[in-house]
C-alpha cells in the first residue's frame, strides 16, 4: 500500500522510526519513545541496497515481515510502511555524500555505506515528513551524520537519539545477532565488557589501553577501537568534554559494532 493511503487519516504530526526490519526489543524501545512524542507513529521497513557494499551481506540480511508487524504494533506503531525499491527510488538516484567523516571508522571498512544511509534517510524524510525521527545510539557514527544532514536539509525535523538496548549478557541488540550461534554469542560478550572497562577509566590514554585488549582476542577480529569526541567525531584527548568509545569487528563471520560514553570526568592535564 502506498504511504499516502496509509497516512490519509493522519492529520496530526507523526514521529518516525525508520528500520530495515528484523525488529527486536531495541527497535521496540524506539517505537515506544516515538509514541511518547506523538499519537501517530510511522515505522518503515526497507532494506536499503545502497548501504550494502557487500552484496552477499545484503542477501543474508534477516527478513521477518510477520514478526515485524506484530512487534511494531505491540510497541505502539500506528502505521507500518513497507515500501518497494521503486517507492523510495522512483527515478535516477541522487546520492548524498557523507563527506570526509563517511570515510573514517565504519567508512574505512564499508566504503560508500554512509552515502547510502544518508541518501535513503533523506528520501524517507521527504516522503514521511515527520515532526520527530528516532534513531538508536548503537550506530553512533550513523546518528552523528544523520543529525548533521537533517540540520542542513530537514531543519523542521527533530532528531531524537535513543540509548542502546542490550541483551542480558550486555551484547548490544542488533538484527545481525540472530546469525550468531551459541559459542559466538558467548565470545561477543567481550565487546561490552571491554567497553565498560574502558569507559570507567579516568583518562583517554587509559581507556585506549583497555580497548587494545581486543586486538589480542582470538575470537574477535577487530576493525577498529577508538575514543572519539562526540561533538566532532575527531579523536578524543584529555581535554575532551564528551568522549565515547567506539568498536567494530567480526565474530564468526558476523560484523558487530558497539559504543559507550565515558562515564567519569576525564583527567585534565
């Protein structure tokens, strides 16, 4: 069904939660937060091919449409929109550029990924025209870039950052977690444990030393582990007011990302 048909009876402002499906409790927390902001909550499910540099990864991406509908409704969604490729990209695609930051951290290991993310989010914003849009902090670099893009192209939309929801083990909830077997899930616990230890340090240098433990973990193939300044995404130092540890890597062929904010005031030198 076309979006305009779904929104015909909605005259109130809406809050928007864009997803790629395979919904889990983390998505439901975003939907619940959206419902606190607006009576009308639009949830989209669209697996965007532009943000997959690996076509095999695109094929493997989990798709659970029936479960998605149930979970979205249970969390408070009033509209579940599942657009086709033609709905989102009806003509020649005009890609947005993530710029220099799009080539750092995640961008190094996923070339063009953030260009695809910004392109689809921009299109979704054009179509849905929400008052609010809610994104999780788990994809922190993505969140940073979307906030920057929205400020330039969609200043009428307020971007809401929602905290990462974790499994009881501490593993950040992700649609990709379904691809982890029992042993891989146990191995993945190291990510949140090292992050937690790093974020309790009193200096950036100490935190980086804690993150370095991931380099020697045989079960985790590290892509990067760093402390960044939340306000600029530049490397943090001991003068940084708001620092955050970011990590990405592979366990048993599944790529996982996570991040945590530094919990204590850094030592000033």
